[in-house]
């Protein structure tokens, strides 16, 4: 189970897509009171996603486009839209939607846990993908990933996951979820290009989101994801160390909640 923490330790269950009672511990927290940008392990030469939470309305068109592009069965979801809330903010009830695919981690636990080398990373753009021919369906990557990106395909008995639609990217196209986003909330490409675009829009951005190459102190897997600063309530995703699977032997570090 993937669990989300805010800077104030508000806890959400992403499986049920509903807020738990953790948020009630601090009534001053609002969905639109951003606590600052999360530091992610984005590498300048690697492709990355940017999510504009102000625009996302939870229409799930990205999930639908992903399903159609890959002809996936019911059940596994390479792209998942997580609903956070609803939460009463002042006189209004508000919610946030969190488009969540693979974070293409710089220190990917799924790669370290794979016994056959089926889980791989492309050096030129940082895309983490599954070699289906090498996958034996052991599910170790599913257990190792703190974000739930690897998904089980019951038709083939193997793992599937978001790979940024590599077949489209290699043709110069956008991933299906980005291309079909109904409100333009998803952006994809080189971090510097995305930064330039938002600077032209006069967006308030955190410079360390894109170009912080230091080891992330909160997220040891260093996910390559980007968020705006002070635009929306921004959750942090952390791995609960007590839930590490016993069969994963290659993970040498765990995140300890301070």
C-alpha cells in the first residue's frame, strides 16, 4: 500500500482514494495551502512529467487514454488518478486530483529487486521499462516499488508499467495521457524546456525541482516528477519501512519518517 504524507503528516490511503482522519489533526491545513515544492530527483538530461494541479479536474481521461493506447485489461492501471479529499476549506468543499504514473526513479527499487534484469532503465532519457520476454512474473518489483507503478497483467502472468509510451516518444510524440489530457494539466519533456515554458507563463516555480542532482533526503528512490510551488496542497509520498517485503534483498536503505 502506498501512503501519502503532507508536510504536516496528513495521511491518505491511495487504495481507497479517500482522505483518512490524519488531516483532521491540523485544521489549518487546506488543500490550496501549498507548503512549498517537494524536492524530486529530476536529472536535466532525462525526460520528466510536470503536473499542474490547478488544471486537473479529475476527469480520468489520462487513465482512459492509457488503457486504449496499450489495450490493457480491466484491473491494472499504468496511469492512476488519485483523489485526495474532499476537504472542507472555509465555506467550500474542495478536493485535489493526483495523476500518478511511474516516477522513473533515479535509484529505482524495482530494478534492484528484479532477479532477471527484466526491469531496465534507458540511459539516454531515464525511462524505466519492462522487458516482457525476460519477466518471469515473480512480482518482486511490485513489492519493491513504493509508488505502486508496476502492475500485474493477469492475461500474460507478467508485470506491466508506465514507460512514458516509449513507442510514441521514439517517434517524437507525447505519451498518450499527455496528448489526451482534456484540460492540459500534464506536461512532458526535457526539464529545461518545461521550466522555460512556465517561466514564460509567469508561473511560480521552485528552481530546485528541476535541477537538484543531490541525493534526496526524503525520497531515496529519487523520483523524476515535477510540481509547481505554492499552487496546491502538495502531498509527499514515502515508503513505510515496516512494510518492506521480506523477499526484496537488494534495498539497502529505507525512508524513516522523522
